C-alpha cells in the first residue's frame, strides 16, 4: 500500500469529533500533483459552518482531555509515533505525490516530524509547577501549569507532516484540544495523520481537521469565538500579521513562525568544501521551499570564486524530475505561481548586474520545475537579497570584513535562521552574539531539531516550537497564595 491507496476514500473528508464527515453542501476541491499538474483526488471543502462544528467538538472535549493523566497523553503520543514509524514509507509516498518532494526527502521529513511525537510523549509527564516559601515568610507560593484550552493550527504546504506534528505534539501533551486547517495544496498527509491518531487512541474531538479553499473566512470565524484560546500559524509574514490582529480581539495566545531571509556566511578561514556541503543542505532541502533555507550567500571575496564554482558544480549535477522517480534529486515547486515568483527574482538580479553560473531558466512542459541555480556578483540591495526566494536559487554576494558581513546579514526585516562557516572559535562566539536571528547554524547547514527551540525574531515571528520551550506555548500558569 502506497501513495493515494494509503488514504482511504472515507478519509478524504473532514475529521470532526472523531468522525469522517462531508462538508456542508458536499463541496470538494482538487488536490494537484505538482509534477505534472494532474488532479490526484478531491477532498472535502470545509465551510465556515464546518469550522464552527470543529471548534464545537474541540470545546466539548476540552474539559475531559485537560483532566486526563499526563501518562495517558504521553502513551497516546508514543503509540502515534510508533504507528507513523511503521508506515513511514506510506506517509513519504503520499507526501511526495501531493507536495512534489522526492520520496527520499519525504522519508526524511517523516523521521524528523515523527520525532516531535516521541519528544512530547516524554514531555507530557514533565510539566512542572513549584512550591516555595514567600520571601517575607508567613505564607507559601504555589504555581500550577494548566492547558491553555482549544487551539487553532494553520499549517503550510511545504512540510505537510512536520509542521503538524510539532504543533499537535505539544498541544496533546499539555492537554489542549485542536482544530487544524491544513494548507489547501497538501491536505492529504494531515488527514492520514488524523486517522493515525484515532487508531492510537486519541479521544474523539481532541483533534479535528478542516481542509478548505476558504481559509480566511473559516479561520476568522473560528478565531472570533471567545472559547478558542490559542492560535499557532506557520506561513508568510503577511498572513501572520492578519492573524495576530484577529487574535487580539479575543486576546488569544499566538505563536507565529513566519518568513525568513537566512544569510549564509562563509569566511576566509572556512573549510570551503565543508561550506559547500552545508550550502547544499541549507539551500536544497525541500527544493529551497523552506523558511530556514539559505537565502543570501555572503562569501568573503578571497574564497568567493572557489565557493561559487564548487557550489555550481554540485547544483548543476542535480537531476530534476518526479519525486517518486529514484533518479530524481530535485522535485517540482509547489505550483505555477511559485515558478513565476522564482523566475522574476532571478531575472531581476540579472538585470541588476548578477551573472548566472548555472541554471537560471524555468523548464517548459508539464509540471512546476525550476532548475538549481547559482548567481554571482549579486548586488547587496538586489531584490533577490531582500525577498524570500522559496526555490533552488543561490545568490552570492561578497564581503571584505567581519563587520561588513554582520551588517549585511542583519540588513533584513526577518530573523529566523542564519548560517556561519568559520574555523575561528572567537569569531564564532562573536557572530553568535551579533547576528539577529532566532537560530544559527555554526559550521552546519541544518538547524532543525525536535529537541531544540525553533523560532525567530523580528518579522519572522515569536514563540518557540520543539525543545523544552515548546510545551510552554500551550500552558497557562496559575499562582496560589497559601496562608499559614
């Protein structure tokens, strides 16, 4: 069993209150294969009323779920982890079809995303309060941690499993109920995950899934209800700002993991081969369609030619194709709009004086493909250095001094991830303190880890997912004054 066969016909509907149900009016929408533009299947298209039904189910389940034993919540997460692990090939095949990434890369996402379920299965029993004597004496101070309550999760298309598990995992562990609005382009993986949680024993109503083509109105109606207490969103900064404003009306807690514009700094003392290896990881993960992707390559002038040639050789050797083909290294982008956006940024950079070393032209024909591309002599103020590329393009800009590198790296409204390659330990420490980013990859092109806090600063959002910090996003603190 693989691909679409993994998701039963009945499971292509809404999942509300533990049941698979049609959308109000029976509406559906197409899920498209980005490799050729064909329709994979149809799924139920939730209406505003369906979103409100999902919230009703979450509210109805909240009190009992909040009172459940932490050990029981952890065991459910552990069973879900084991089920996903046993079906990793099926999840990877399904994800590859709807999103386009290679099955090898999809399998890597299953492993990574599933670790959030294992991590938070262990954190469920480690929710701590405290007890202490008041400094002035005469009383005691007690603090309790309680689940925030029903949550709305809006997840993106680029990591259909992992962006769900790193929100669902801590919420389930904390005792919160959930409504998930998955991305329109990639709802199938989330529906398969809901079926897996049901099999793992998650009570009805704790997790509800409402795919929709009307995301704005469905989400707004759910957020207008004062019973919703938490919103977590991964996606663009523009949409994140809208959601924060809407959440303000009910003073809902929010976590926002938004856009990125990650600098990749290569200093004159760096191991250039190691830097190229790191660049391939930081740039080409998910075809560059990742908020953590290296977006701007800032390379010391003395090693820029060597770095550019070696990176171009590696990028140019990659094979484009369907994600399900064994020979494929790079799958398609998510849709035609994505190809147009990447093409526009590359053309604009060339117009501004950049040169194409490899790639640089979108492929014609079926599917939404763009070739791995390396640009050199890119002006610092070029549009491609200011906008999130979300594609397999590496623009290289040079610098001469450490201060210049830091200034150029921080010259962005975003502050999610950054990467540094240097063999100077003192410089590494200086840069860790000077770079205005929530995450820094020091001599590595991979920063994501379920045991570490994921999140950014500035226009990249706020809140943290993963690590010890992740579950705190779903807990309120109650203070009790105990008179003696």
